[in-house]
C-alpha cells in the first residue's frame, strides 16, 4: 500500500513539474512572439512613412540634323519601403511558423 502511494505521489510530482515547465515555455514563447510582432509592426509603420515618391523628369537630347528628342518619364526615389514591408511580413511569418511548430510538438507529446 505504501509503495503504491509513493508511486502515485512521484507520478503527480512529475506531472506538476511538467506543467510548470510547459507554463514557463509557453510564457517564453508568448514574450518572443509579442516582441517579434512589435518589431514587425514598427517596420510596417516605418514602411508607411518611407513610401516612394515620384518626380516627372524630362529628357532632352539633340540629335543630328537639327532633330531634338523630348520625352518624359517617372523617376522614383529609393525603394526602402518595399524592403521594410517584406521584413515585417517575414517576421509575422516566422512567428506563425514558430507558434504552429510548438503546437504540433505539444500535440505529438500528448
């Protein structure tokens, strides 16, 4: 009878320890995911503020025989907004993959 109660107690102890470890791991995952989402949100705001602007430029070239060539084209400034947006998307994708991986791992272990 005594050995049975010791086995049950040690089993309960292991279960409690595992529950505490899972709680700590889930808290760590939550902190990491919130941090990455905050960084991604900041990158998206920066991308919004750094949108490309366009200037209409005129090209003039004098050719032989008194012909002149005029045409207009669009000249865009730097394309940093696209890179910032892609980085924000990548961070959101990483957090989703990380969360799904942890969830799958927990389902496998149960």
